[in-house]
C-alpha cells in the first residue's frame, strides 16, 4: 500500500471511528432521555412490536454524521465544494428537526412534507450549481422526498433500517473509492459506522427505536450519497440504486397497491412485506434476515456487475428490480393466502 493511500485512509479511519463512538454514546443518552420524557412507541394493531419501546434513538446517527461527514467531504482530497457540503448539512438538520418534533408530538403530514421538499431542494440546488443541467432539479427533488419517506415507511421492525443503512452506505463507499472519490467513500463509511453504533441498541430485541428524527434523515443521506456519486460519474448511479432495491421495491409496491385499492395510503398500516413476515409469526430477527439475504445474494452481486460493466448498468438495475418485484408479489400472495386460510379455519 502506497504512502499516498495510507495518508488518505488514516483520517478517514479516524472519522469513521469517531462516528461509531459518537452514535454509541448519543443513542445511550437518548434512551435515558426518552424514558424521562415518556417518548414511547406503544404496541397496537398497526405496529409490529409488543412492548412499549423508547423512540428517537436516530438522533445518535444524526449527531455522529453531521459532525464527521463534513470533515470527510472537505478535508479528504479531492474535496467537495463548500456550498454543497453546507447545503447537505442544512438539509439534514431541517429533516432531523422536523422528525425530532414529530417524535415528541405528532405533526400533520403536510407541514412535514413541506419541510422535506424544501430541504431536498436546498441540497439539490447547491449540487447543480456547477452542473449537471438544471432540468434535473424536479426529478432530484422528487427522488429525495421519496427516499426520505420510504425509509420512514420501512422503519418498523427491530434492526431493519439500521442494517440497511450499514449495507447501503458500505456498498456505496466501495465504488466511490474505486472511482477516485475517497472523500465520498469516507462520508459513506461514516454513515455506515453511525448506523452500526445505533444498531447495537436497536437489534432485536430493540432497546430503542430510530424515530422520525433518524429514519427521514437517513433517507436524505442515502439520496444525497447517490446523487453525489451520480454527479461524480453518472455510471455509478445504477449500482447505487441496486443497493437500495429491497427497500425501494417494498415501499413503492406497497404504496402503489394501497393506492390502487383505494385505501388511505398515507395512514399507518402493516402491509409492507417485512410486516407480513412478522405477522405470520416470525421474529423481527428473521424478518431482518430476509432483507439481509436479499442484499447479500442478489443486490451485492448485481451492484458489482453494474460497477464492473458500466455499459450493462441499466440492464443490471432493471433485472434486479424485476426480480425484486416478482419476489415481493409471490411472497405477499403466499402470506395473504395463509392469512385467509387461518381466518377461515378459525371460523369453522
């Protein structure tokens, strides 16, 4: 390993360690804070847990990432523009603030969505100031707002969202490093380390939940890293999208199904695949293992293919999401059939 590589890796390793330790400490303090303030998610018909559990632990991820990601992006060469980094942190703080507020006292959907769109727009405008073309702005804002919400939707069982954050962030760090973007690789690694620190308290049985303060902010970070990879090299976007295929597919297909069935899609429910897994009697650990298996045996190989063969990136992405859709449809159908059979059996 050359001296130049060592000189680049050394500060990144330090920032990653700091991110992990910060998340670990802040999440531990958040548990005590939630107990004092009575911030508990109560069990219910539309929830997957069975005992009252503190929420708001995602604040540990946010503190760790806000303090370390800018250091990576600005100090590791080639550094990212100051205005992009500042806009990213401002956007994250806005999402974390509205989420923290919602964790304390539930807010209407419209104000939350308005803040989300504004935060994403601030980051996207800064990202596009020196290219690519401005016609990408509406699509980027829409994608960022959806990333925030889909990660919120998928935060429903112990360890799942933190596990996904670790996988996606680590997955994006590798192509970023190989593509000559060590600052972005370090930033992604810090996000993974912060998620790991939170996961230590959130793995089944969870001692604390992430809450909106963490889930929405993590969704913004995932979007931001993908967008920055896309700006650095457009061919990297396909591998990045593949890494998130499990969450994007489940959230999107569930939302579309509820809309088509004329249900109140914006209200709480238990229709995601991971929720059906738990509803059928499996543990939260088993539910998270389903998604880990997909990430390990499908998403990771297809993402590697898309990175190694840039000309095949779009095809790899389409294949991945086609397989994900098929798996989702088959699994949901089997779970629903078992549920109907169980109901009929009980009544007879």
